[in-house]
């Protein structure tokens, strides 16, 4: 669903005000005025935090298969350069593979070195994808296709982008909105020097 930044701010403020006693006028003033700026600044962090633990099925995904141009290597492996806004790859599949990759590795994985050996690398039955970020350019190395295949084509490729508003709106699954708002409220209470209230907000998040 699409939800406006103003609506998210309103919901975060409502969550925060639940913990504020009417006699605490200075805090009420803070929540009503200066805290709004903090809420706006912390929304992306709150969304990222929630997205990091949410099921993939609840995340907004972008299909980028048609925009990727594989760079084939002679051994059957290859590379594609990813869009700049990729935060989390969720699926990648080359034409000729028997199944897509949904779990990706990086250079720290024990499986990384195995991809340089033709007998231990990923193949059409159990492919492997390695994500890299070189000088700000994100890439994906795929392993692999039979060396005899000349034309490499991407069948499917999907990712979750960094959460940025589209105009004044975010794309967030309805079920995740409460978690985003409570998380954002906790981050703001931390800024305001109220760790106990921040902890109360986090305890409100029950999956």
C-alpha cells in the first residue's frame, strides 16, 4: 500500500503520546514540535530496520531482468551490473537454470572460493550468485551455465530498493506499517534521551 509521510508522522506521534502524562508539558511540546523533524529524519532507518526482518513476500519488489545485460565468461559464469538503488536482491535466474537463486553470498562466504573450481562451482541445478560492491558499483556474479552456451540471458531478477519516498509517499505493506511506526518512535525517544520510553515502544512490536 502507499502511505504518505504525513500519515506516518501522525501515527508515530500518536504512539509516542500514549506514553506521555498530561502533566509533562515540556515533553508534549517536544513531541508536538521538534520531534516531528526527528520523526521525518528517522523514518528511512525505521523502514530499513523493519524490512530487514520482514518476510520477502511483504516487501515491495522491483523487477529488473529486462535491464540487465550479462557479461559472459568463457567458463560459463558471468556478471551483471545491478541498479544503484538495490538494497536486497530477492531472486535471480538465468535462462537454462533449473531453479532461481533466492539466497545470495558475498566474498566472505566459505562458498566463494568454490566458485573458482569448475568441479565445485554452482551449475544449472544448484546455481550460486555472489554480490559485490566495487567503488560504489553493485554487481552480481553468477555460476554458472555450460561453457558451450554462447548467449546468456537473464530470466528473472527482483530486488528490494532502498526505502525512499515517491514524492510524499512510501510503499509499505499494510501489515508492516505499525512496526515501522513503533520502531521510528523508539528511535526518536532515543534522540530525546528517553531510553525507557524507547524500550516501551520496542516492546509494543509483537509479530
